[in-house]
C-alpha cells in the first residue's frame, strides 16, 4: 500500500503571476500605506516613558524609576541608530543586506555597551526594573503595528 497520494498535474503547476498595472499598484499603495520606522521609534520612546512613570508611581523610588528609564533607553537609542543607518539610500540588494547586517551589529553593540554603562552610571541599578522596561519597550512594535492605519477598502 503506497502511503503517498497521487498528485494531479494541476498541483505541479505554479499559479500564473500577473504583474499589477501602474493604476493597480497606485491603488494598492493607497490601501496599504507604508509604516515609518520613525513612528516605531517614537512609539518605543512613548511606551518607555510610560513604563518609567508607572514604575515611579508604584515604587516612589527614583533609583528604580531611573533603572526603568535606562532600560527603555537601551532599546530606543540603538533602534534610532539602526533606523538612521538604514535610512540611507542603497542601490543593490547586496548593499541593503550588508547595511542591515552592519547596523544590526551596531545596534547590538550599543545595547550591550549601554547595559555595561548602567553598572557604572547608576549607583545601584534595579535589574528587574531595567529588564522589564527593556522587554516592554522592545515589544512596542506589535502595538504600533496594531494601531497604525489599517488597510483601507475602496469601492
């Protein structure tokens, strides 16, 4: 008994690709607006500020709130560096991929450096507050994607 089901010839064929006309492409872009990376960075800054304020309201401790603020900055500052680096115009796919790799490495290096600086600049950092603020700020992009203007239907 053969466990492999017979394949039909129609399954082997790929669906035919039909490029959009200029009018269709313009309509598609109108219904699917691009999301600015700077909107994401601003959203992270806003959420990081709210986490810091909430931390201060709950703990009434400036050191803990300062740790939360530093944690948020450990996400926002490298993200802004990455966004700025990737904003440069590139000509080829290879240049885009190299830029992505280089700026992602720069972002990681800056994040690690800022975490190391927390041990030097903050008297006694609250690592739970710092890490929670980092994680919440990092996950902001999901929120920004949810509240962005959605796909518009046109009649």
